[in-house]
């Protein structure tokens, strides 16, 4: 057996699964996006989306929110991962438990927790009003901010754990060496740990970005019907207006939009690392 | 001589962790609070204290059956997704195959599309090929959306592994299986562990595929919760979640007593 | 000779009986309290009477329809229930089977509008949900009496609207539109009013639990919504009152439909027949305050006060033409989305 055969053998189950159980059903579904009414094919569904300011705004909001969510997850997740990695094992365990706890609750119920906190008479909105930071009758609920808050809580574990896995493998002595040679703590962090943890940052950002772009439940409940994201719009087309071809077209556009951002990102990140 | 971490930064770290903790745990406190409420509403702070919603859930056959099904399904999915995704990640990492980058992107694609599109497509295909849906359909569907997590986390860990370790083992005469088992697998372990954890959670909390791929007797816990909400939106759904939190934390404590979590966490 | 014939006939009869007792049908129900009522009023008596087994999938109309359509190759439901008018599209796409009115013993007793197109595949309505003004009797300064009251500026900050993706939301909107001078060809007056309400601080929700949340926690005063949910809220202990608007009461029909290409049509029809029987409907009215569609159903006491029944009361209910709704739904939803988008 050659090396190439061995790799192919390892890849085979995954490829079979992906081809048979994902690509076939999904392509059959996405093919609807170009299906014309009389059996021919058409680009009308795409034209309808791309020629409509409302849908374009939904797309723009989806991308914008996903970027913001990813950036916040990174800004919180990296220091969190670093603290976890350098903590003693026992506190580390409890930090890990803390970070993954939100994943343990059903998404619907957890989102209800946020709804209670962010609604008009909820704790958070109330505090903001008490401190004079928000007008009377103000509620965080049903705003883009609510979506960001809810999504960061769910997606932070993906970022923190992805980075943690990599930082744990960085030899602490490299960091020490940098400090011995006169680097301040923060400089050592920026010059040694950050570049070395790049694979974890890339993996985490990829997960967080794609998941926030395609999530439905949390954005739909916290944003409400007035602040729609693309995945919610797809859901509506499938179950409410029952326009499956248009739902498929929106899914294709979401897919293309996410790829258009991810591919250059992977390229740049890969180059920077390699 | 290495200077110690500046005290100001230590304080900042503690404050940072505390704030993050409040942010992460806040809604969970609300959920637990709601579950203890005397009243019928999902409201916080709870009005009166009572365990009646726990009683309701634990004596409900529908909830117990759904919980049991979700648990079995999540374990199956963890196993299959870790095996399939881990193997694929190793193969992609070695870059001996053409189009490695494309493959990596391909394995991420199930995460990019809204699950409902996949759920409908899967249901159409399964109905046309096999007729009624079954646990197998759910298992396969969940594996498809869980495997990408394992691929990603494993690839991330492998990216930093020593590429020459396997070469060294080969030089010393280790066979393919031995190299995989003794060199590559230990290198992947943190990634596989994180991936398996995500896979379990994803499957346990997945509501969209489970919503459409269902038939009588095949109702998972999230779907049961969702079905309960429309006409009886009472704190029993919060009680289910609180039980899930308690079980998880309890499990971690037990593992800690038996094996010592430090070992698990420091791999 | 005769003996053997007799024997084989009785053996066949025994076999048929055994087969019948082992028969099962699969239906969808709507979960929670609704499902409990469904069990009590229809399913349990049906199982007792026929010896058949009824399997339930908890699925709301929209999800159930998506499942039905995707499973067209091998449907799993025998009887499927819809509250959002999905039966029209289902019948058009051939997913639902035509029903011969003669095969339902109770069909003749149904009010006319509850069986608009049995032969075309649209199943009969077995419950009617009345839409009106749901308000918090303790918090609201002056209770609303008419649909037009919803536009009162002093309500706006405590008004809860429901998204058009929800059947009740759609029907309530059409009613508002109508009292403000619009009709089924022009929904602009309704949209303009909604815009003003939103600017005044009204919120839009899309699910029933959110409505409960608004009333229980967020000082909601009034919401155009359904009688069954108002009853659910009241049973949960909220001071909520359901009032019919002076201009009329729109009605949402819950229908029972026979799924095409299933082997158990006969048993499924018996099930549907049970749902449109007076006994089942009286029971449903008691549990959920649904109006019966069977004219022979007699309600008494508190139930009768809350629930319209009989030819005259049902005749006074408004029904927006479901075929017109179906034809315009996509365009309306888009116009609605544009109006409410921030």
C-alpha cells in the first residue's frame, strides 16, 4: 500500500458520507433554485433576490452580523483560551466547564433566558435605562444587538476551545525564552503566542463565522420578524410562503456569500502561517 | 531572569474572567430560576418557589422517552462523526491527495447552508429511496453536520504537530497501523476530543433535522421542547434544561473523582 | 362442503377482524394542551370504538405541510391537520385525497363553509378559532371594543402585533386592513396603520409563547389574537380577556385532511368522521373554546358564553377567502416584511 492509498482509504468514509448523504440531497434541493415553472430552467429566483433592496439588506445584515460576532468571539475567546492554557489544571477544568456550559442547554430555552433579560422589563434593559444610557421604553430585545449578544454566548466555546487546543501545544519555554530576551509580557504574547495559535484562530473563526451566517433559531427569536437574517428568510420561504425554489435560491446566495468571504480568508491565513 | 506577569495584568485577567462568566452564565441562571417558579409563566425573577415542573418532567413519559432517544442518538453520532471526521482530517492534513484545500472546504460546506434546506432535501431523498424515516436517517443526517466540527478541530491541532514524528517512526520500522495508532492518533487527540464534544452537543441539541426527519416514536428532546412551547409554554421546558445542566456538571465531577479531569484537560 | 365454506368464511372474517384490530393510522397534532384535548375528545374514543391504534406526530401546520410535501414519495401521515389553509395547496398538488361526502356520516350536519371542497381534496373543518382583541383587563386603562381601537395612539407602546408568518397574524392583519378601508385587493391601509403603530412603540412577535411572555412580563395591554390562546393564558392565571371586535370576528378553520397514497383510507375517514361528530366538537369546545362546525353540537354554561355555535352565530363569523389568501400570500408577506423592517 502506498502513502497515497492509505490517505485515500482514510478519506473514503468521509467522502462517501458527504457525497451520498449530503451532496445528493442538497443538490437535488438547490436544483430547485433554477427550476422554471414548465420544466425548463430560469434565473428568475436569483433576479428577484438580487434586484430587491429588501433582500439585499437582509444579506448585508447577515454578513455584517456574522463578522461582528466572529470579531467579538475572537476578542474574548483568545484571552480566555490563553488564561485557560496557563491556568493550573484544576481551575482550567472549571474554566472549560464555564465556557461550554451554554452549549449544554437547549438553544430554544437558552434563547428564552436572553429574551427574559433583554426584554423591556428585563434586567439588562432596565439597568441601561437606570444608568441613563437608554431612553424610556427602551428594550434590547428585537434589535441587532440582541442577536449579537445571544450568538456570542453560544459560539464563544467554539472559538475558545479551538484556540485552547493549539495554545496547549505551544511549548511554554518558547514564551519564556522571548521574555528572557527582554520582551514584555504583552509583547511576548503578541510576538510568540498569537502567531503560533493562528491555526486555532483560523479554525475557530471559520466555525463561528459559518455558524452565525447559517443559524436560524437564535437570530429569529432575539431579532424578531423586524430584524431578519438570511437563514430566517429561507425558513420562512420553506414553511410559510411554501416557495421552495426561492428558498433554494436564497440558500445558494448565502452559500456563495459565505464562500466569497471565507476563501480569501483561508488563503491569506494559510499563507501567513505557512 | 524572567520577570513575572505584571500584577495589573493579573487583576485584569481576573476581572475579565469574572465578566465573561457573568455573561455566559447569566441566561442559565435565568433558566434555572424560571424552572423553580411556582407560576405557570416563563418569567424572571420567579414568582414563588416550587419543584413542580421537575415533577412534571420526570413523570412525563414523553419527555423521558425523548431524552433517552436523544442520548442514544448523540452517542452514536459522536462515535461515527469522530471516526469519519478524524480519519478525513488526517488524510487532508497529509496533503498527499490532489485538491486538499478543496476537500477541506468541502467538508465545511454542511455548516454553511441553512440546515432546513438540507433537512428537506434529506427527507425527500430518504422517502424516495427507503420510505419511512428511521433512527438511521437521523443518525446519518446528524453525522453529516457533526463531522465538519471534528475535521476542523483535528486539522487545527495537526497543523501544529511535528511533521517528522511519523517519518521518524517509519525510519525505525514501524508499520502503517502502528504509526497511525502510536504516532498520529496521539497527535490528533486534543482535536478529536474537542470535535467529539462538539459532535455530541450538536446532535443532542439539533432541532431542525430532527423536526423534519420524524415519525411517531422518533421525537428527540429538542423537538419535544419545541412541540411543548406553542400550546403549553410553561416552565417545564426550563426544568428540562436545568436537568441537562445538572447532569453535565455532575458527569464532569464524577469523571474528575475517577480519572482526574486534569489529565483529560491537559492532553 | 358447506361446512368448509362456512369455515373458510369465518376464518376470513376472523382474519379481517384481527387485521382491523392491529391497524394503525398516523396523524399530526399540535402539542401541549391542544394535544391533550385532541387525545381526550377524539383519539381515545376512536381507539376504543374501532380497536385501531392512533400514532401522533406533534407537528404544527407549517412544519407538517413541509414534511408532507417532501415525503410525497412515501407519505407517513394518514390524516393531517392544518390551521393555516395549507389544505388548498395540498389538494392542488395532489398530496391530499378527495373525500366522498357520503363516506362521512357527519358531513351533512356541518355548516356549509366547513366543507367547501371535499371532492377536490380539501378536508372538512372540525374546529373554528375566533380572532379578536386579547387584552389585559387589569393593566389597560380603557378596554378596546372594536378592531379600529387598535390604532389608538395611547395603546401603541403596549400593543403586540403578530407576524404575518403566523396564521392568526395574517388573519388579524386582514381584519385591521378591512376596517381601515382596505380589501383583499388592497392591503395598503393596513400596512400604513401597522407602520404608525410600530413607530409608536408596538412590538411584532412571531410565536405564541412570545405573546404569553409579553403579557406575563412586559406590560402588554392588547394584542389581536385568538380565543383559544386567550383561554390558555387565562387558564395559566393571567388576567386576560378575549373580546370580539365590533366590526366582526374573523375565523380560522382547523381542517382534517385525508392524505393521498396511503393504504388505510377507510380507517382514516372514520377518524375524520369522529372529529366532525357533535360529541368530539362539544368536548373540544369545553377544553379549548373552539367553535364547533357541526350544527348539531350544543354548548352549555360558561363554554356557550365564550364560544359561538349554531348556524346563526357561525354565519356571523367572517372568513377571508382562503383561495385569495393562497394566491396573494407570497406578495403580502413581502409587502409586510418591507413595512416592518427596521
